C-alpha cells in the first residue's frame, strides 16, 4: 500500500475519533465549508511558497495541501482511487484537448 492510500485510511479512521483528540475529527466536525476553506488556504500557501520560498517550504506546503485535499475527498465520500482513475483516464491526452472536451459537455 502506498503513502497516499495509507493516509486516506488514517483520515477515514480519525473522522470517527473525538474532535478533542484528533485534528481530522475536529475539522470534520466544523463541516464541509471549513474543510473546503482549509484546502483553499493550503493552496494559497503552496503558491506563496512556490514564488517566494525555498524548496523545503514548497515541499511542506504541498504535503499540507495533499493532506487537506484527502480530508475533503473523504468528507465527500470520494475515494482516492476514483481520482487516480480519472488521472489514468487523462493519461496521454493533451491538457488542451482534455479541457476543451470538458467545456463541451
């Protein structure tokens, strides 16, 4: 099992924990808007680190973003495997072509 799959399992387990003892449970108890906001904050921090930080800063912020994205996906009952399947589906397709196909739907 890879790192992201293990993390997805840990996040799922911790959603059921007490918000007093688990950050994931605490964030989940605040609801979807709070989780989504946190993903947005982390994405902004990734951009800032990319433009102004050292590689280690970007690495840390990217890890935070991925973690919070997995929390959001779990809250919406979307499996990481579904996201990976979508990436597999897009493999070998030009980003320009793929985006154009989405706008026509």
